[in-house]
């Protein structure tokens, strides 16, 4: 089956999933979204299907089978049919508006085009290898083999995954639903996230402007610009394409090395490792390098949350006195003539239901990319405070938000032990260092890193200048803005800007403590900055069209703004043209979706072993393969089969479990199985870890120079030998 046929098969599975959940999506977005929120239907479907399957499999009510997913889809179809109401009436309402129908069809075409586009790009080099792809693929394969949850840790036999893996679970759900092999769906998942990112950002930016300015042209411009900034845009680091370049991780101020344009001197990862000892990635870099990490899986979910917050913000700001209006909604429950009528109850409590849904989404963020849970809890709380001020309505909604967050993430959190050990204070004063710890705060000697202002500007200057011009614009808003809607929408954008800037500032003062000594604030800056990038990309698109709308009334300010925008946007827009060919080379090959093909050339015996185990071994018995360091080709069998090995990538387990000893103490046992001549000792170790299969291949022969292959043949049955004779599988 060629790449396009497989892609279309995958697409139609997503298409029908979106159709099933369109009635619910329309219910949520109908009042404020020109397209009824159609681009969010697929994400809502993925979330509800995956979370329900996850919960039922965690409490062991329904196993994680393809048949279970079809059963759940049938149930969700029935539920969504209820949301649809009178089918003929609602269908006629949609059909009777050909402009909206054409718009939705256009959005679906954009999704399909974006999906095929990134499949084509990724298909130039589809290998599931390098960086942390083994980890992400191993999670997905382990989940696919699971009957119930939590899934087994493929790199620490006998333990479950202690990582935020819900995003990987959604990938496994789509893999099982489509029936396509995981080595192909890995790349299809990445392309799907890209396509969802494009269409959802377009819809959100379009509808913010359309509801604010009532202009289809400006709304379309905002949608296109926002989609580009969030999903394809880089930062001002591209100014270094006009320099002589600098040694990696040793940045030199660009004005000291300016020269003519020379893209050959530019190394695209430097834009994400510019400030020493930190990480500041953004979506296009993630799409290019293709690690399916939690922050990538969370992109569509984040955009959904921002869209729901937008709906919530505008709906509750329509009343003259929002606080009193909201309190009336709550107290009015007492006077319902038919309090048992579910429909009336839901209508009356529409606001509280949205808050409940936001609690669900923040739980999803926590389970997908743990940092994002607190980030969006804080953003939701900030918006609730802005809407309701301090009072009963705020407390009611905030309590519902917090309780629902904890309740919805309970199926995950009961089996997850956070590996954060505290909140570090950057550059702690000497008198605090003597205390060492106060509550959750850590005061560590020597942990002092600050970001030079010019470096911050290189990374965030495009967005910060948009914020600056927006602030100047708002200063004159009393004279310029006499439209209540524009004021309200501008307030929403202002909150996004302020909150994003707060996320950028936090790592200058605090960091979440993990295992990395020199890069102690890297993960904090990475996770917070990633969300800031998305928020400010959306906000900047709004600022651009706002200046276009009011250009005739404020020509001098607009002229300065557009001059800045054109120059800086060109730098931002250069990045994908530099990063993509750097990673994928010339984009002229016939795409390939199978991410395991690389193994044929590098380790032919391992691909045969992997195929044999995937075909013949059910469930998740323990295997033994050579334990290797992180970011290497070791532990390829466990990653590609989902079968748990005794111990895998060392640093990763250290991070997940909080101690280097977790793997360190096991390493001698693994070495003894392969190198020690003592048969009884070997049998004891095999029994200790309940090892069923012993793997022998290039990595084992490379690592264990005193390999006792004859001993293995005596105590275990040889059940498979590769065609080159180098790969063997022993059953014990």
C-alpha cells in the first residue's frame, strides 16, 4: 500500500470521528463561531473516546481492544444524536447557509491538505530513531499491547509507565482504531497534530476577529496569519542568517558578526538553545525533529482550551453586570418549574458546565504534559477572576474548576508519582541558601542563571513588540474604540499577552527541580515558553488585523507598526525554510511512512527479531536485551515491540523514578546473564525478573565482549535465528 493510500485511510478514520462529535462541537461553539467550531470536532472526538477508554480500562471494566473502541463510538454517536435534536431541522439550518457550508468544506480541505503536506515532508526521512523517538514509540507500543491500564514500562520490567503518557495513549487509540501499523501511524500522528494545529488556530483566530470586527476579509487574514505564526513561525534568531555564524551553544551578539545573507552558516536547533543551559522550543521545531513528546501531543488540546476560554469569556461578558448576571443564573435554579428536566437544567447551568469542561481539559493537559496542567489552571483562574471579580460566582466556578481537575485526572494520578522535588529559587540570597528549603521552595548554592535582555529580545522580540504596540493602541482606546465587542475581545487578547509574558519571566526567578545540574531551569523555561509562544502567536494575529482596521484613524502609529511587522515577520517566516531542508534534505523523494525501515540497513537482525516477536508474542512477557545509555540505538527491541525489558535507557529512568540506582543496581544482573559462566546464577537472575525471552544481536555482542552464547543455548531454547545468523531469540 503506498503512502497516499495509507494517509487517506487514516484521514477517513479521523473524518468520521469528527462527524460523530460534530453535534456536541456545534453545541459548544454555535453562538460565537462562524464555522460552529468544526475544526475542533476531531480533537473533541479524540479526547472523549480516548479518555473514556482510558478510564474504563484503568478500572478494568472494558479492555483496550478495537472492538471496545467501536462500541464506545456507537455510544457516543447515540449521545451526539441527542445533542443534534431534530435532525431535519438542524440539517436544514446548516444547508440553508451555503456560505457557512462552503467555509466548513474549505476548512476540511485545509486539514486534508495540511495532513498530506506534512506526511510528504516527514516521508522524506520517516525513521523512528534519534533524539527521544525510541521513548515515544516505546510508550505507544506498550499501550497498544495493554489490555488494561496503567501500561507497562517498556524499559523497567515489572513497573508501569511513570510519565505523562495520555497523549501517547491517544496515538495508540487512533492506531488501534485505524488498523494501520504503529511504525506508520507514528508519522501519521505527527502530521495529524500539524493539520489540527493549522485548522484549529485558523478557526480560533478567524472567529475572534469575525466576532470583534465583523469583517470576513480581516478574519481570514487573521486566521491565515495566526496559523502560520503558531505552527510554522520561528523567532528573531533567524537574524543570524545574516552573520558569520557562531559555535554551537556559544552565542555571539549578532551585531558583532553581521555579514551578508548566508544560510549555510545557520544551524536551526540554535534557535531553541540560544540562552545557555536552557531550552526554548516552539511548534515548527517539534514538527521538524518529530519527537512525539507530551508538549507536541498537547498542541491540539491547548488550542481547544483557548477556544473554550474564548467562548466562556465572551458569553459571560455580555451582561451589563456580569457578576449579578452570573449569580442570577445560579440562584435561578430554585425557581425552575421542572427542576428534574435535564435539558432545562443544562441550559440554566451552561456556564458551570463550561467550567466543568475546562476542569476536564486542564486534567487532560496534566496527563499529557504535566507542566501544562498548572499553566492552564492558572490561566482559567485568571480569566474567572477577570470576569467575576472576587465574589460568590468566582468562588463557585473556581471550586468547580479545581475539583473537576482533580477528579478527571484521578485515573492517571493514582498510578503516577511526580518526579518534581520542589520549586527552586534562581540566584537565592546567601541567607536563604543557609536554610536550604522552606516549604516547597529550594535554595540551592550555585544555581544562578540569568538571561541577557538582548537574548530574550532575540527569542521573543517579535511577540513582545506586538504586545508593546497593542498596549499603545489600548491607551488610546477611549477615543478609538466605541464598540463594546472590540473592547471585550481586546481584553481577552490582553490577558493572553500578559499571561504569556508572565510565563517568560517566571524562569528568571523560579525553576522546577529535576535531576539536571547545569540545566536546572531548562525544562521550566521550555514548558512555559512553549505555551507562551502559542498564546502570543494567536494574540499577535489579532493585533495585526486590529491595526489594519484602524489604520485610517491612526496612520502614524500604524505606519510604525507595519514597518516593524514586515521586517520582523520576514525573519520569523525564514525559519521553516531553514529547518526543514536541514533535517530532511532535498524534498524530492517518494515519501515512505514506515519508520522502521532504517533498521534494515543498520541492524538487519533486529528488524527480523522485532517482526518475529510482534507476530508471535501476545501480551507483555519480560524480555532481556542489552541495557544502553539514553539517546542511543540500544533497547531498540523493547521500543519497537512494547515488550518490557529488564532495564532500558538509564538517564530517562533516573528522571522518571528519581534515582540513578533504579537502573544502576540492575546493570550487573544483566551483565551476568550475558557474560557470567555460572548457570545457576543466570537461572536465578532470569527467575528474579521473570524473563521469558533473551535477545541476542549487535548491541549485545558489542556491549558484552565476554558473551557466553553457549551457556544461553544450554539453559534456554533457541526459537529464532535471523537470516544473517547474528540475531537470536531464546525462550526461557
